[in-house]
C-alpha cells in the first residue's frame, strides 16, 4: 500500500470496539469482563515463550469462573535492561498504553493488567488471535482509518518500537497494536514504520478524542491521571502532556525528523 493510497479520513472512523473475541470461533465478550478475567483468573498452562521477543514473554491460559482466555504474560524480572529506560518499568508502560487507548476510545491496545503471575509481577495482556503473516506491510487501503489512529497513538505515547509485526488484525478486521514496553520516554524516541500520514492534517474526530485525553491528563484527581502517576515518573507524565497539547496545537501528523525514525528489524 503506497503513501498516496492511504488517508486516515478515507472512510468514516469506526465506532469504538468495546468487545473482543476469546478465539476465532468464540462469542465476543466485553472489555470489562476480559479485564476481570485477566486480573482475577488463575494463570496456568504455559504454551511456551513467544518467538522473537527481546524480553521473556509467555503465552499462557488464564481462567476465571467459566471463562478461559489466552494471554501474553511479561514478567518484570524477565525484562532486558535498556540504557535509556529505567529498569523494571516496561510492564508498567504496557499498562499505561492500554489505559491511554481506552481513554481515547480507540481500543487499539488489547486489555492489559498488572499482577502477580507464575514468574512474579508483570503485565498480562489479552492475546489477539491473528495471522502473524498479515501485518502492516501486507495491509490494504481498507485499514487506512484504523492505521491513522494507530499512527497518531504512537505519536502521543512516543512509541520507540512500532514494527510492522506489532500491528495485528483479528477475525473481525479490527486492528490492534501490541508491544508498548518502550514508550512514554521524556525525549523524542518515535520509531515507527507507519509514516504514511506524515504532514497530513489529523481528522477532527480524532482531535476530539485527543482533547478528551488532554482534559483527563490535566485533572490531577481523575482516576486515569492518578493511575498514570503510579506507572510513569513525573517527568514522563509532563512530557506526555506536552506531546498531547502539541498535537492539539499543530493538528498535523509529524514529519520524519533527523536521526533514527524506523525500528529494527522493521517486522
């Protein structure tokens, strides 16, 4: 799909998706129910390590009452140390990304919680059943509106690792972004394969969502802001607020700047 084929406003923006399917052949259940299962369920039946992950990432089953789901479990102690991110914070950034997506109403990040698991404290995220061979580099124009949301989301959270394989599509043709452990840095770290909208105006309906996020961020006693203050440090929260306000003022997708703009490997 070429740049000229893509526009975040080619079609009307999809209504927020408030349900997910536990597998390709199961009935959809609400976000709230999924979060309850992830938080309260018994994590067991390890299905193995997720391939190509830089950190220890396990595909697991989680069961609560009569519901059993697949989840991706990333224990804090399995995080690979990075020179530019504080140790032991990647799982918290996964949770912060989910909360941000939820406030925006875009449902781009699968339901994610923080809790103890078989390997200790870490993030537990609902597993999106998808074809791993169908990713960003295989998408067609029909996914452009959702891709435009994901591109802007990455700008807001300062995502340093949006690979093509981190864009997945479920059986309902809903796009999800995964792997947000290296986001929310104070300095500009945006590295993404999604530069298709660079310089284009951001659709007004998306700016309305960003304004809702800004209001939440600037309200110290808001539940979202209070949880974010526990997940990120003070400087990171301030930088996040600055990025959100900059998007509202500029109203355009950023252009590629100097330095490294793409992740490696790209998939």
